[in-house]
C-alpha cells in the first residue's frame, strides 16, 4: 500500500473505490457489498455520512426491544442496541421476573456535572485566591451569552471555584465549574463555557498583574467525564421466599445466599469485579447506544466510580435482612435526551419516542434499570445453570447461519447439542458428519 | 401500555407492528421508517436478526477509514466505527503527523487470559491444597476434548492453580486458570472449559471426601475480562525540535512541555484522568466495533488497569529526555480475529480484510495505535486551539443537516461562525435571521 494524499477530499464513492482497489481485493462484488449497507434514501444516508469523517457506509448493530419493563409502576418498552447474543433475552427474562415482584425502583441522586480549566501560575497562592474572588462575578457574566439559553430551561453554570493543586504539580490550579445541563448531556455546552472562562481569566490575569505574576498558562479547558454528582440508583426488592427456584431445586433462601455471595465476590476480587461490571454495562450501553448517547463517556465514568475507594469493585449490592431481599445498582451516568445525536439519528429518535420522550433524568433511571436487570440475569444464570447454556443456545443460531445449515440440519444440531457443550468446531464437525452420511 | 405476553414468539414484522401501534404513534410512516433500515437482501438481513433477540431492525453507525497509519514501518488503512464527530478526523491528522516522524511502534507484552472457578468449601485448607495437586492432571485431562482444537492451533489451557481466598470470605477458593486463546477472544472457549473443570472438581470432592468436607458449592465458573497479562504497548518517538508548531507560535520544546504537563495532569487528577482515557477509548473502541469485537469487555479491562495502583490514572505517558520526545500507551486488551462476530458480521469481515487479516496480537497493536493517535490528537487540540474549534466545525455539519440549510445558507453560517463559538441555538437564531430577512 502506498501513502495516499487528499483522501478526505475524495467523494464517498471514490473513497470506496480506493479502499476496494488499493487495499481490498479489487472485486466489483466487494464494492457492491459495501454499498449495499447504504440506506436506500439518499437524503437519509447523508445524515450518517456527516456524523463522522471519511465514511464509506454504515455498520449495522441489531436493534431490539425489551417489553414489560416495570419501572416505578410504569410499564416501559425499552430499545436496546447490542451485538452480543443473549443480552436482550436475559434482560427480558429479568424484566419478566421482577414485573411479578413489584418491578424496578429508581432514584436520581443528583444531576450536577463538572468542568475544569487547568492552568499554571507561579505567584503566591493567597494573591490568586483573593483575585479569583474579585473577578468571579465578571467571569460568570462573561459567559452569560453562552449560558442564557440553558438558564431559560432551568439549568446553566451553577458555580465556579478555584482549586489549589500546587501540592501535586508546581503552579497547578483549576477553575472548577459545576453545571446543570438539563436534558442535554452537555459536553459541547460545558466545553464552550469553559474555554470562554479560561480565555477571560487569562486576559484578566495578564491585565491585572505584572512580571511573573502576569504569566498564566491555560493547559486545557474541558468537561470531566467523571460525574460522581450526576448519579442514579436502581433497585428491586422482594421477600426471600419469592425467590424460590424449583427448576434448580433451590429454596428462596438458598438462592438469595448464593446470589449474595456472587455479588460479594465481585466486591473483593478484582478479576471478578471487572467481568461483573462488564455485564452491567451490557445492559446500560445497549440503552445508551439506542438513544444516540456516548458509551465511551458512560463507561469511563462508571468504571472510575467503581474504584473510588482505591479498589476496583462490583457496582451492585445485595442486602438480606430477615425475609427481605434487596438488590441495588448505584452509579454516575451522564446522558442526554436533547442535543448531540439524540435527535439527529433517526433511530435514536424512534428510541426516545418508544420511551415516551423521557427527560435525561428518566433516561438515567431506565439505563440503570437495564444495567441492574442484566446483572440479575447474569448472576442468576451463573449461580444456577452456568452462563454457557443460555448464551451458547443463542450463539448456536449464529454458527448455524454461518455454516448455512438447512432447517433439517438445524433440528438435528439442536437435538444433538441439547445437553452438550456447544463449540463452533463441534457443530462444524457434527454437520460435516451428517452431510457426509447423506 | 399493557403487559404483553409471548412477544419474543412474534415474527419480526409482528414485533414492529406491536411497537408502532401500542407504544409509538401507530403511523404507517413510522412502521416504514423502521423497516427502511433493513438490508435489501433478506438473507443478509437474517444474519443481523439472529445476532440478538427481539430484533426489529438495524441501528446504523458511520463506518469510516483512516488511511496512512504507519505502524512498525507498514502502512495501514484502519476502519473505524464511531458516531462521534471529529474522532476519525483527529485520528487521520495524528496518523499523518506521525507518518512523517517515523510512525507508530508497538509491542505485544503478553497474551495470557484468565478464567476462574469460584467455590466455597469449609474443610482444612491444607487438605484441599494437597487434594488439588493430586487431581490437577485429571482436571486438565477432563477438558482435553474441549481444548484439543485450540491446542492444535498452538493455544489451550496453560495451567490451573488453587487460590486460597478464605481471608476475604469464609471458605472461598478459586481455581485460577490461564489460557492462550490464539486468534480468538476466547470467551466461549474459556467459559466452556471452566464449567467443565468446575463440574469435574465438584464431583471429585464429593466422591473423595466425607461429611462436611464433601460439601462443595461452585458459585460461578467464568472468564475474567480483566486480563493484565494480555497487554500491548504503542508509542511514538521523535526529536523535540520536530514538534515545532508554527501555527500556534510554539517551539518544539514549548509544545513538548505543555503536552507533557497535560499528560501529567491526567495522572494526578481523577476528573481529568477519566476524560483523558475516554478519548483514548474513542480510538480503540472504533477499531473494536469495526472488527466485531466486544467493546464492553475492552472498556472494563482498560479502566480496571487504569486504577491498578489504587488511584485512577491516565493510561498514557510522556518521556522527555534531552532532545527526545516519547509518547506511549500501554494497556491490557483482549481481542479476537476469529470466532464471535468477527467472521459472522459481513462488515467486520471487510474490516479484517482491510487490515490484511491480522492475528489477534496485531489487532491489539492496531487498536492501541489508534488509541494513542486519538489521545495525541485530543491533547494537541486541547493544549493549542482548544477542543471546541475542530469538534464544533464537524458538529456544525450535523446541525446544518438538521436545520435543512441550503448550500447558500451553509456558506453564510460557516463564514459567520469561523471565529465564534458554535452552538445549536446560535446557528438556529442566525439562520432564522437570514431566512426572515430574505
């Protein structure tokens, strides 16, 4: 492959031609395969082309729904976008289970978001602190043109303060800003405000001090994706007796204790905690994706929270008291239902319509609910039948599609692997056997 | 909305009808909008329908490429799937920058993966330890039918050992298993082997002990997504003079020091660390998605690693020595280039073809390279022009599409906002002004 110049200036078709001819096999069928993933409506397709850069086509993720999610006495049909088999099935199963036991409960703990102007200044801290207090109102006033629209919706810049971090890095301070971004995730809003604050503060320092004290270096001005004060809680509760699982010969008490042990292990073993939380994010991210939110931001935030006490731990808790079982997830989660792609992506719009056009707070609750449902489903499988049975049953369908199995062959494979461990190799060999024999 | 029963048994069209009629607006156009996202080829569509459950249609993510990625002296064209604007542009810019300065270098540190059988046993630890050594070979032999295929490819079960965790939870032990899964991510393989080991070990304990010692509870048998020994490193290096940025009037030294400070801040400030790493995962996840890998697993692993010393920190490091600048990313990353969706998803297959059908190790290197490129691009913007200029220029296109701006209007808006902060509100008001005036 040779270095290509001006690639971004090529048209979409020219880009595809380049990739197929210079990088791939040069076949017309490959070119057509890539284009077959375009939307039929050119206008609709243009929306996706402009979301990102150097776009060739669309990558498909399965879009499904989980009906019967009972949250705070309201029945929801929750859209999920996820490529992993058995996640949606597990969520649906958990939702059904809990809909018969009072459903999910949720609470938004708080919704404040954070931004930081990181800067370096080498004068005396006390002077800077006093100066900051003097110009604080001027800084807030400076960004009014940027915040007035958010204020009219009930949000805006809540407060700014100066943080002395010179103990960690010579001359390092932060302007720490708290925001209420209403129903927006708010990244662009926060970043615009912070850059303006940083610029104004820099000007003020330069104009009001002399010598070394007038030298200020704004290193960066940017939101923080770690938002411990934008936090949600979701839980389920029932009598321990109601957890009886006759299918596995377990009493409610036995199940509750085994389940609680699995949750405790995720608190004390980092290798388990990672996997435990990964399962929670299977549920959360599927809602995040379906509603056009940013899963990298959600993941980074949740995992940082998971290690807030210095040890990385599972995000859920179980409480057993008397005959009561309570299972709970609490985590910071910053989502939007306006702005970003939420209204630009046609299917994100459909997702939000399916959820009844929720506020950002309600979407936090829904995502947390699905995270909790997912964790319940995973732990229930793990502590009873094991995870592979359900998962591989689902994945078997993928394998059969790949091996282009006929209906008859599908029947024989399913029968054969009813109680056997499913592997791609095993299925392929079994199918080869059948096909040879016939 | 009423509780629906048997939803999963409905056909795809019936599911869509149900959602549109019972949850959405009941309009035919909504029904058709959802179906317009199906692939035209029914067979091709079926693949996606079966990846997950309760599927209605496909959710689109923009599929783009970054050409000219020079990694270990090889030029790569890297596919990226990401919905966030400016990520691909930033990666392309960073790739171009470094292609003129020797390109990216990478190294796979190790590739071992981990699985655990968590169990409870209340006898004397020494007895169990000795028993485990006695039956260890039998356990390994038991899973030979499951591991033989992986062994023929050079991988398999590397070793199993007993871990005493009774200090953390009464009676808690683990069978700790290490695997080499070759070019597979290996989750299904590892889980199948662990479940078989757990079952066999449980049988052996029951058959060889009496009384309380024969009572063993296998809590769970499952892989760990935290794989610190499946790890990759990517770096760039150049003379500090080569970093000169005349556009921002910065010498190479000034840029290097400001950049290094930004990296250091992500090491000492948790709020910045989260956002810093989020940006790294913008690059990594885009490759993970494009190749049909599981981004939740990758995220959970990387963030757990980020807090391995008890404080959550940025994942990149800068080294300035004399006139040398070195910027490096190191993280655990478990990916596959066979199995899972890698060959089942037609566009994941195209992605792997575009990358020259890499081994899993090489894909680790590519993903890490894009993570590093992304972090370089983000920090470079942040510490020079600020993040908003480039980002909002990209996002402006989305806003203009949404507001259905004509070509003439687009020109006027771009001119107007050349040096102003772009907000949805601002653009809407400006456009309304033009439209009123005309």
